[in-house]
C-alpha cells in the first residue's frame, strides 16, 4: 500500500506543478498582452523617447514581479512545502 500512496502523492504533486507552471506562463503572456495593448492603443508608440523608455522600464519591472511571485509557487511545490 505504501507504494500506491507514494505514487498517488507524486501524481498530485506533478499535477500541482503543471498547474503552477501553466499559471506562470499565462501570467507572463497576459501581462505582455496587456502591456502591448496599452503601448499601441494608448499611443505610447508615438510618444517621446523618454515616455517609451519609462514604459519599457515599468513593463520590465512588472514582468519581473509577476515572474518572482509565480515562480515562488512553482518552487514551493517542487520543494514540497
């Protein structure tokens, strides 16, 4: 029985890891889609060089924060906490 329980817990953990990894991927894709929409439909592409640079910096920081938060979930599952 110990083997079946061990296998079941590994399957649950693997499913949770897949879910967390997919959330990470979709989080970054959603953020990028939102940022590109704001960039093009908000007229930032026609803004000054300074405006475009600030937008890029904010976009990069937001991406780093999203990845840090969601990757923390993936690591938590991998470690098993």
